[in-house]
């Protein structure tokens, strides 16, 4: 009987941990650090404040987990756009870029969260490690898509190209998420595709599927 219950208990603990992360992200996006108190996070997650220590060593630990979750979700959502696109590396790359530059990946709340987390990256070495890991996680996937293009298999050259392309995506994501009303529908992603096509010196499809991947919770 005890052994039969263990999988369910582990799942329940993971769900509660995820609920705490989601609550922290929501409160940080809506009201900033002053709104994301331990008590407020616990109440929103429907978990006793005293139990937070069961899932996280400290509030800083929860903050690191929330930042990692935010960044990983955006990478997963961008990668989801490449699924079902086979035998066409250029189309896969274009889909990855386009989805990175449209909702839900490019979103005002996410930009504000990212900007707020950067303060912690500067003062907390462990948060810096999270930032580095998530940045490299996205960039490595972008590099793999570039290496799949004809004539782009050299890892060193593909890495340099990925850094340049990632910088374009980051800049457009930041401006598009901060000032969405300043751009026409689809303008940001088309600018991104045109710029990356120029960097890579290879034509990329400028019209990508308009349906968005489901947001990862």
C-alpha cells in the first residue's frame, strides 16, 4: 500500500512546487517584488506559508526557480513551432524565430519579469548561473537550427551566427513586448526574419504559420 501511494505523492509535491512558481511569477508581473511576499505567494497557490520551506530552501531559491521557469518556457514554446516541419531547415529556423517574436513568447508581462529578474542576476551568483544556463539553452537550440542549414555545419561559425541572431531576437523581443502598440501586427517578426536572413545570407520564409503554440504552464 505504501509503495502504491509514492508516485501520487511525488506528483502532488511537484504540482505544489509548480503552483508556487506560477504564483510568484503572477504576483511579480502584476505588482513587482513588493507584491510577491511569501504569504501572498502561498495564499495564491493555496499552500500554507510554512510549507514553502518544504519545496524551496528560501525565497531567493523560489525566485531563482521562477526565473528559470520563465526562460525555459519561452524556449520550449519557440521550439514547439518547429515540430511537424520536417526536411526544411530554413522553415524550421523561420518558425522558431517568428514564434519568439509574437505572443505568448513576446509579452509585456514577460518583458517586465525579465527586467526585474536582472537585478537579482547582478547581486546573486546563483541567479547569474540560472541566467547563463537559460541563455545558453536558447542559444544552443538556435545554433543547432543554424547548423542544419546548407553549408552552415561548422560549429564555430554557427556559434558566432547564433550569437548575432540571438541579439537581434532579444532586441526586437524587448521593444515589441514593451511597446506593442508602436508596431503593426506581425511587423516585429517580419523584421526579425529579414534581419536574420541577412545575417545568415540565406533566404528564410517570411510567412510563417500564424497559430501560436500553447503557452507552457
